[in-house]
C-alpha cells in the first residue's frame, strides 16, 4: 500500500492563527474527510503528521488534541475508511526538538511504524515546512493551497521547491492527481 502523509491545519481543517487549541475551534474543510476516505478506499494508507506547539506552550491540553483527532477519525470512519496513524510534535519552535517539522523525527517514526522508506512517501501538504521536509528526505510533495480561517491572510503562491511535483488549489484536485499517477 502506498503511504501518503498529510498535514492537518490548512489542508484537512481551516488554518487558524495561533492554532486550533480546542475542539470547538476545529473546522474541517468541506469535503476533506470524503477525500481522505476516497484515497484510503483506493488502497492508500493515510497518515497525518502535524506540529502542535500549543501543547508545549501550555495553550492546549493533550486531551483537547486527542478530542480533535478522535473527531477527525470519526468523520473518516463514517465514510467507510480509516486513518492509519496520526503523528504529532508537541514542542514549540524554541524547544529545538528533533520531531518538529521540517526536522525529520516524525517521518523517522512513520518509517519505523509502517516499514516504508521516507523517499517512497508522498506528502500532501499546505505547509512550507512539509515541503522542506519532503526535500530533505528525498520524497515527493503535492502542494495544496491552504484553507485559511476567516480573517487570516496567507500567500504561498511563490513557494518553489524541487520536491513539489504538483500544485493544486483544492484537495479534491490533488486526490484526482494521486489516483491517476500513483
């Protein structure tokens, strides 16, 4: 089974400045759960890799993160599919840890758990750090324009990187590409 690693914030749920720190703030992107299910039902293992610095800063408790991930899993399971794993870094940028993307710690853990070399992973992401990580480990990245919460300004149109093999405005278009090419 091909392994796809997706980021969470901006791709699966609306990106929010300061992060999503409780379930009531978590707003799934319309159709995202359907697209994850579509990929899983086509034979792809879906793994989420996400930086969650609000845990390290004390702005979010671990039970809130688990509630968000439980909700995400339920949305996908209700569509007859599964997320194979959710990996997260709880550290702030100042912690200088090994697991915070774009460092390779989360991908190292995913490689160990799934037995898939990093250079065979395809990243589906709306985040620059994931593209840098993909390049670092020799993987391919499919970039999707991030979905931002109301009032958030963001411009990623100038993001260039050799790891990016395709670029889309919608997750559904990225999924169409994946199903045609992988």
